[in-house]
């Protein structure tokens, strides 16, 4: 098999390790004495709902609503699955969030709310405070995605212009018991940053959100500016008594995916280093740094040494320019690879794969791509053009090096594998 095929196998193993069908059933509680209601949001939430139904079997009466990205639905027999827009929210997502919040508010002390939360839920569970339109929220999301802010800072702002995130869903369900099952797509696995934390307390404040909006010079509409100054929009704090019966369980994390991929790499005779699963920073600059490290590592290798692969996760960022240049189609993984390719040049013996485990890099139905020792030469002057236009997907499509999976039905953030081969004898 080719090296590219082996790298793809590592990525596929990482994704498979985070599939809800493999691990969710072991985390299910006993059904409630009253109603067992299932709600959720995220790109993996429909698959989570299907795994939950399979885990309980047909004898347990369930009800509920889960909202996922268009194209990510999985058939369920008792739980209603709704598809909505991501990463920029739409009215369908807002309607689903409104119904989920109303359903939670119906519950009493004998009932159980199971919340299935995965990455993408911030946009899919999008319900604005009074006075803020969906157009306002869509404009905010676009600005956040272009700002270069890390995910925890973006979600701080999102939690304070929401009627369902920032602990509000769990508070609405009080006094029912709430169990949240989460697939983490954020560096550090903090539940309040996974889908902006609809069922967990939030220690950040409106003042924090205003400071971040000013730091990144976000073009807030008057309605958003007013919302971030309205005490009624403060999030639910961790010590709020309405959260006393809420518990949270992480069922899949980026590190679990990296460890699974490591076993696939070792089976191919590669030496493996599992690096950080919390890599952040500007994507293309991070790519350049990874390439420099790979070049330095190869310089120390001898003929006959085993190939060495470094596996990392996390979530880099892309800060888009505000000038009038024409922008192409990109995402943080292909932007990482553009930087990697630029620094690597025509150096031999080094490969890199970078992809999003949900199968979507940026807004495109492309998981990522692979850089090979011939990529730089094959790209030619198109590389500089792609960098200027933030058009990573365009370049890798032209090179034939895209990684396309379709919806994976899970999301444990970005996956990167940098492979260094020894020099030939």
C-alpha cells in the first residue's frame, strides 16, 4: 500500500474510535420513573440518538428532539431528527432550539433529560434573546469565524447571546435530572465550550464577552451590542441551584482518537509520538512550524531507521483579511497544510495529513488533504495564489490530494499526522 493510503488509514481509525455506535450505550442510565426525554445538538447528535435508541431497545419509551447539520441525519424510531444549517445558523435551527427548550421546561422531578451534545451545536442550537434577529446571529457567526479567535473565546460570546446555551437548557429542565453525554471537539475538553455548554454552568460574564468583542473588533449590530449589555442575558453560573441535578459525561475525546490512530501506525512499523490534542494558533503559521520540526527530525535520522509519525489534535484558527481581495474555499486544516507545504518546499521524505474528524473543513464537504514530497513542485505558482486567496480546498482539489469522507457522524476536532521517512541508504 502507498504511504498516502497508510496515513488515510490512521485518520479513519481515529474517526472510528469516536463513533457513537461504539461507545454511547455503555453510558446510558436507567430510564426514569417518569418521562425519559432525549434532546441534543451537533454534527454527531443524530448518530448519538440512533445509538441511544439501539442501546435501550424497543421496550423503553423515549421521546425528544435532536438537531444536526444538513446531510448528517440518521433514522430514529422515537426521537425526532431535525436538520439545520452549520456553521452559519438558520431559522430551522432556531425553531428546533425553541422546541427543545419548551420540552425541557415541561419536565418534573420524576423525569430524566438526556442531552446529546457534540461539536457544531453552537450554531445548530441557535436561539436568540429578545430583540436579536437570526440575521444578527448569522452576521455574528460569520464575524467570529473570520476573527481568528480560539474556540473558547468565540463560545464565550455565543453563550451570552443565547437563550439555550450557557447552562440555560439544564436550568429550564429543573427539577428534572439531566444527564449530558458529550463528544468533545474542543481543546481541553471543557464541557462549557462543547456546543457552548447548554447544560453546564458558565463562569464567564457579559463583561468578558464585551471585552472579547472589542478585542477582535467584531462588527456588532446595535441589537447585539444591546444584548451584551443586558443583565437578563447573563449565563447560568456553576453554583446555580437549578444545576444541582445535572451531570456530564464525556464519551469520546480527541486523545482517544489519537491513541487509536497510534495503534494503526505501529502496526505499519512506524515509531509514534502522540503530541498534544490541544494545538491552537494561526493555522498556516502552525503548519510552517510543524514542517520545520519535521525537517530537523529527518536530519537526525539514519538509513534503516523506522519511519516516525507524530499525531496531534486541537483546533487552529484562520484570521481572514478584511481587505477587498477575492477569497477562495478554505478551512483551518488545508490552511495548515498550505503553510506546511510552503516551509517544506521540495524536501524529500516528509508527508502530512490534516483533516477534520467530522468530514468538514471550514464550510466545505471536504475533510482535509495530504501533502507529499512532490506537492510543492506540483503546486508551482498556484501555491502563492492559494495562500493569498485562502483557497486551500481549491489547490488540493487541483492536485488531486483532497481527503473526502462524507459525513462521519462524529466530531473530535482536527487530526494531524506528520510522517518522516529516513534517508535512503
